[in-house]
C-alpha cells in the first residue's frame, strides 16, 4: 500500500509515522489484507499498538502480522475467532501484550505462541478452550501474567501444562471446567506469585503435592469450588505462601491433621462458608506467622476440641462468627499470646461460657459475643484477667442479669455494649464494678429493664457516654448517676413510662454536654431539674406529648447550653423568663407544638446568642409587640405552617437587628406589612410559589 493509498484510507494526510492503529468497533469480519504490507510503508512500519477489538473477525490469517517488528501490543478481544494456529503471531519479536479474550477459541495448536519471546501478558479468558498441553505455551520465557478465566469447557490441565513459563507471576483459572489438580501441573514455575482457582464448582480433587515446589507463591485462591477435603501434603513446600482462600466450599467437610502443616509464612487463612463440622487438635500446627484465621459462617461447625488452636503465636484476628458452636470450653483458646480480636457473634446455639473460656489471652482487645440469643448466663469473672480488653459486645443475647463481679479485672475496657437484651431484667449495684477505663456503656433497648438501682453506675470514673434509651424505665431514683465525673453524653430518650424528673436529678454530672430526654412520659419540668450542669450544650426534650408546662426558670442557669429542642410536645404557652440565663443558646426548636397558642411579651428575651428560632406548625394566633425583644443575633426565624397566624405585627420584630431569613410557608398570613421591608431591607422571606401572599398592605 502506497503512502497515497494510506492517506486515502484514513481520510487524512499522515505527516508522522503511525504508532497507534485503532480499528475497534468497525464491524470488521476479517483482518484487513492491507495490513500484510504495512511494513513496506515508511509511515506504518513503526506501529506500536494495534486495537482490533469488538469486531466480528473469525480467523487470523497466517503471517498477517509477520513484518510488524516494532509491535508491542495487540488487542483482538471480543471477536469471533475460533482457533489459534502456529504462525498466527510469527516474527512479533517485541510483542509484550496480547489480548485474545472474549472470543470463541476452541483449539490452540502446539507452539502457537513460540515466536513471541518478549510476551509478558497473555489473556485467553472467556473462550471455549478444551485443553492445555505441555506444548501450548512453549518459549514464552518472559510471560508474567496468563489469563484463562471463564473457559468453561476447559476440564483438564495436563502435567507440565505451564512448564516452560519461568517468568510467570500471575495465573488466572477462575470459572473453568477443571475437575482436579494433578501433581506436576504447576512445575518449573520459579516466579509464580499468585494462582486464582476460585469459582470452579467441578474442581473436587486436590492431589497430594498438587502445588508442590512453588518457591515464590504468596497467594492461592481455591474458594467456591467442589473440594470435599484437605489432605495432609496438599500444600507442602510452599515456603512463601501468605494468603490461602478456601472459603465458600460447602462440600469441604474434612480438615485432616497437619492439613496446613508446612506453611511457615502463611498469614491469612480463610475457611468461611464450608461444610466443616469440627476442628481437631493438630489441624493448625506449625503455622508460626498466621495472623488472621476465618472460620465464620460454618453452621455445621459444632465442635472445637481443646487446644484446637494451640500454638498460633502470631494470630491477631480470629473469626468464629455464625457457627454451630454450643459452648466454649476451658482452654479452647490457650497459647494465643498475640490475639487481639475474637469474633464469636451470632452463634445461635451457644449457651455456655466457662469461667476459663477466655483464659490465657493476654493481648485480646476486642471480644464480640453479639447475637448469641441462647447465651443466658454470665458467670462471675467470665472475662477475668483479660487485661488488655478494650471492647466487649454482648448485645442481642439471652442474658437475664448482670451479676456483681461479672466484669472485674478488666482495667482497659473502654466500650461495653449490652443493648437489645430483651431478657435482661436486673442490674446489681456492683454490676459494673472495677471498670476504671470504661468510656461508653450502651444499655439501650433493654425493654424489660425497668428499674435502675441507686448507684447502679457508681464509680465509673472514665465513663463519657451512657445510653439508657428505648427501655421501660418508670423511675430514676436519687443517686442513680452519682460519681460519674467525666460523663458527657446521657441518653434517656424513648422511655415512655418515665413520667417524672426529681429536682437536682442530674446535679452531680459536672462534665455533661448532651442530655436526651425525648419521647418520654414526662409531664412537667420543675425548677432546678437541670441545675449544676455547667457544661451542658445540647438538651433534647422533643416528642414529649404529655409535657404541658414549663415552670419559670425551669430551663434557666445553663451557662453553656447551645441547642434546646422542645418540638412536638404538649406545651400551651411560653411564659416570661422561661429561658432566662441561657447566655450561649444558639438554636431553639419549638416547632410542631399544636397546643402552643400564646407567646408572652419578651418570651425570648435575654438570649443574646440565639441565631435560629423555630415556631413552625404551632397554634399561635398572634405575635405581640416585643415578642422577640432583645435578640441581637437572631438571623433565621421559622413561622411556617401556622394556619391560625393571619397577620404580622411589625413591632414584634423590632428587637431583631440581624434577621435575614423569615420562613412563612403555608401560614395564614395574606400580606406582609411594608414596614417590615423598611426595617429589614435585606430580609429574605421564604413563601410557597403559589402563595397569594402580598408584599405590601
């Protein structure tokens, strides 16, 4: 092809030598014949990359690429090629990347790739290849990655199939029809680092020494196969293997002793979702560097033999989530000196923890026992001597009481979750004794825990968060919260049976910042209910439908309070001095109080930092003079959805020099007095688009 012909073909004049030729998605049924003579054209002879993917090419003519000596990458993916013959890729001495994936290749002739000495990447995925012989990949001395995934008709790998690939690092055989791995399949692969054999449901047999002598192998995936057992010797002589995945093998029911014996560098072993029924002593011996062991989601695993996990000196994470275990016997986890996280959650058949179930775990920091609904009793000192434990989750269990001394000698415990224990009825005076570092205690949604004894939380010097929400607490007695010098957050919301709060009830909480009493049965807030709370910033009293009265000064003297929510209550009026002495209050929510009909003059005076006030959806009929007197920083005022409010009194807004936004959506107001615009020339009044609200009277 002449330069003139080439210019005509591409529709432009080529001034520089062509390096990339992209013919993707051109409905080609064959490789253009003119490509045979490309090397004779000075503008084409240096082409580096050719893209012929997403066409309908059915075959590769012999010698079609033979003169492209500079070609580095060839993409023939997503075509209809049915076979690869010897000579298809002759003389491509510099080719590094060859992609023939997503075709219909059935047969690969012996030595078809032998003339590609520089090839590093070969993708044959998603074809119909029937077999791989010892001559399929000869002379690919630099090949690093070989993809054979989704060849569903590939049932057999002959011994020596990958013999002549000394540089191979990654081998992908996912989703094939392979039925067994014979000894000798993976020989002479000195640099092989990763093997992917997952999602092969017909792969049921691993012969002894199937993976023998792979000195650089670090990653082996055998998940989602048909494997039934792991025999001794399958994984021998893999001196660098770090990650072994055997999860999602539902037919795998037997682990022979010493199944993983000769894996000195193994760090991660995944055996989740299998058919394993028991773990015998000796299965996990000689794994000196194992850090993570996953045995979760094995519903048939019911037996853990004593010392089944003995001598795993580097184990840090152990997953036994959702199994069939019924008890944790003494010394089950002995000699695991570096174990930090133990997950025993959602073992629905677990009924018993022995006094020494967690004996000899000197480094344990996280213990998860969540969701063990048949675990009814915790023996005193059940967690004794876990000196490094920081997090303990006992939520959603069948626990009926927390006995005195249950959590003794846990000096570093910071987080304790006892929520959603529907059978828990009793907390003793010393249930939480000897927890000097506890910061978070979650007791929410324990619906049968009705009473809190005085000093139930006594002597928790580091406690910062206490959640007692969503219970049936009827009364909080005096001295319930004494000696909690660092408590910052107290949640008592959603206790509908809690009807009264005694005076000075929270007076011994000098560091409290957040107090939630929303959605309770409280009927009134008395004077001095919230005294001596010098650092309280957020007080939530919303959804208390029985709360009808706020005493004068019942909310006063909270010097750091910034947010106060009284929305959706039964309040009928806001009296003078109700919010006196709240010098830092920024946000006050009084919306959704349909019974609130009256605002007195100066109801909100003495709130120098108030920025947002919500009075939406109330029963207010009028706003009197000086209602918002002396609110120098109020910038946003919500008066929306007040159907009974039919007019605006300009004098009511005179004490609002910073007012910027006034919300009047869906109110009964038909016009806005011009005096408001004169007084507040930059005000933005938000109203419904279709509103008949007029700007001037």
